[in-house]
């Protein structure tokens, strides 16, 4: 067993996961805000839209839930962030390294390695993102439900709930049921399984797979711009010490994530609404209003609105701009976290290497 001197795919995965947790923890209250804005299924009423402003939601959370409301679902979200980023960085590093080795084996001996094309970077990122989504989305579903909470249910969800139940329960019983609601990680998981079955933990997997293009665009663009900047500095990305300065990494990371977020935002919002079940509640409300009582369908467990249906409904009610409800909060949060991640990436790689060396010594390695 030799002493580790450079990071393996596991090491890069650990560094990426630690960096992602750090950057997301810094702006976590904003994560709560953007999730609640995205999940809200408001009509075109201007007064309802005003309530969805970031400042209004921050003040409302403080008033109704206190400071702790800003960190609702924090542990689940950090677990989701760590697992998702670890899986993504691991798969990305592993797939990318394997692909580069295959290309190197086909090149004549002694020839210089060419940087990967943008298409190749995007494809590798999409493959890594898809694999990561499949393994980690259950934690994301639980984290989303915790962030939404029950104290700030959306107007449409409340109306749909009353419509579906015929307002049969008196208010006191409804309040008692809410008081007994277990919003812990295991409590939410049990509720999802009880209502949806085990497959409920994979709500939003289809739009999630589509959204693998988001990190693919981000990292593909980042690597492309990084290569151009290093060449301009007289270096190459193949050199072991070829790195951008922290501020250069911050800027490139922010721009890369901003572009990826703008391109994929409609599906980001659709995924949140599916996982939060606000899209299903809105569908139940529409059917209750549109159909006579004796013709109303009975919604079975496991029936869920698809992402395209969500987007079609938003377009019909609110037009193109409706697809970008809450994008401001999403963009600010995504850009800051991604930029912090890129800026601190090298530092966390050093820490990951230190952890690997420590583990090597604990397993009996000799200096």
C-alpha cells in the first residue's frame, strides 16, 4: 500500500462533496426561499405574486417559524448535497479519466494530448449526472418536502385539499393533524412511502434526468473557458500545476452556472413542484372546479402530473414568464454556491488529500 500523493476519483468526489456542502450551507436560507417560490402554484392575481417575493418570504418565515425556519430540512439537504455531489464528482472524474485514457491509447506515442471537445465534456457530464440522480434522488425528495413544510402551504394546495376532501373535517381536527405532523427525516420518508409507496421516493426522476444537462453545461463550459484562459497564460490544462486563480475560478464558475440555470430553469421548477406535490394539488383543484361532483375522478396513489404537463399548464395560465417564476432567487443561490465551489475547489482538494493520507496512516501505512 503506497502513500497517496494525488487524488483518486474517490478523492475528487470527496473534495467536491465537501465544497458543495460548504457553499450550500453559506446560502441555505436562500435555498429555502427559492424552493418555496418554485413550489407555489399561484394564479395571475398580482397580490398573490407579491407574496412570493424573496424578502416577503424571508420575513414570513421569521414571523411564523423563527430563525429555525431558515434551516428547515438543513440536515436532509446537506445529506442530499453531499451524496449528490460525491456521486456526481466520482462518476464524472471516473468517466472522464477513463475516456481520456482511451483517447491516449489511440494516439501515437509522444504526441501531445488535445483538450476534450465541448460535446465530449457535455456528454460525460450528462452520464455522470444521470448516474448520480438515480442513486440520490430519494434524499432530494425528502429534503424538498421538509423545506416546504406545512406552515407555509401554497394557496392552491390548501384549496385543492379542501376541495378534494369536501371540507369534511372541522378546522380543529385539521389543526390537530398538523400539530402531530412529524417533519423529521424519517417522518417525512414514512409519510411519502405511506402515501405513494416506495416509488414515491423517486418522484421527479424524469425531469431530474433531463436536468443532468445542467451540471454538464456548467462543468463543460467551465473546463472549456479554463483551457482557453490557461493557454492565454502560456500554460495547458494537462499540466499538474495549471490552475486558475481563486477569483478567476469564481468568475468563470459563476458565469458557467448562470448560463446553465437560465437554460434549464423551467424543468428545475417543474421538478420541485412534482416533488412537493403542489402540481398534483393544482390538478385536483382544476378537476374539482371543471367537473360536476358526480363526474369527478378519484385520484389514486401513484398518479402524478408529468413535467411537460406542469410546463403546459404554467404556459396556459401565466405565459412564458411563468416558466421563470422564482428564477431570481434560484439564479443568485446557484451562482453563489457554484462560484464558491469553484473558488474553494483547490482548497478542498488539499483537505481531501489530507484525509486520504490520514486514513492511509490509520490503516498501517508508514511515512
